C-alpha cells in the first residue's frame, strides 16, 4: 500500500505546492513510483505545476522522472445515501485507484478548511505543514501570549489534526507523523527567527509534531513553475553550472527529504 504524504495548511502563500512538487519529483527521480492529487479544486497550483512539466518535456523531447497526476473522479451524487458526502467518495476513489500502483501518494490541500482537506488529513501517514517563519503564520498552529510569547493553546487547525489522529487510532492505523516545515526563511530578522523557533519547539512538545527546515525565499522557485521544473532538473535542461543560490536550495531540498524520514527512501542526490 502506498505511503500517503499530505501537505496541509489552512493558510495560503506558504509554499505548499512548491514543496509538493519538489518532494514528489525527488521521490520519482530516486526511483519510486509517485502519484499526485490536488484537492484545491479552484486554484489547482500543484496540478498546474505538473501540467507545465508535461508540456515542457513534450516540447523539448525530454524524459524526466515525474509524479503521475490524477484528477478526482466524478461521482454520481444521486447514487449516494442521504448521509454520504460526495467529496469523501471522490477522494476515496482517487486514492484507491493509486494506492496499489505507486509507492507514495502526494496530496496538496487548499489553503482553507474544506471537507476534502479534512478527510485527507485523516488519510495521512506523513503530514507536512509548511509555515512561513513569522508569528502571523504561527497563529495557524497555536495562540500565544503577546507579552511573553508563550503558547496559551492550540488553534483550530491543530485541533483538526488532533481529530484526524483520533480517527486513525480508532481505525487501528499507525499514527500520523506530523512535520512542521519552516518555509520561506529570510536572511535577515535573526531575532524574530529565534523567537519563532523557540515557540515552535515549545509547541512541538505539547501537541506532537517535528520541526524541519524548509526552503528559503528564492527567485528560482518562481522561475521553475512555468516550465514545471524542480531544482533537481536544472542540469538535465542544460544548466551546467549552478550558482550559489541554486546549490544552497538543492541542499535545503536534501535536508528536507532526510528530515521527512520516509520509509524505504535513501536520499542520494
């Protein structure tokens, strides 16, 4: 059965789709079979990223390892029982179609609370929550005292993850490995970084997640999207010499893949 990786965060602009694409493509390039689902039915940034990749590779006549994207299948709502939810069935059908064919399924959730996102969290073997490195985004996870910066309680999102964990426990499934990713780190504001880091470490012990390094804010990520490429593809498309920023970004991806501790994965790039 496939290991399910869910990128979840109820706030937009945290780099979920970029992280999804890099994790999915890194796994594919390491020889794993990877399925991909995008639950943001409106924006579909992850789906568009993969679509851009397929178009670029076809145009250039290249063959690069890629995740296999699937749309959620349509379900005839008239055939459902009164208490059944059509979105539950659409996601269940998509996962069932992939889980015996691939090693990993990477699921991108929308930056808002939806039924699809809620169900996806309960399916996650690994939950990755990218977080911009600021107290504005930290509020997604917990409330803090403005004077002392001490955590005063979990947020609605953290409570949703807790509920997903309870559902999995009742179903006899293994616990969710929750990883909070410090994304879009800036080069400045070291004092703020330390305060956010300290608050995350305090909260991780209280509600049970691991903190992992993510990606710094870099122009290269905006340049890669239109062609559907990732940091690992640059040499394959003719970039012989990587600049310092690109080398540093590849190292960030390597550290991220190692931090995820995915079963059967040996990071070799």
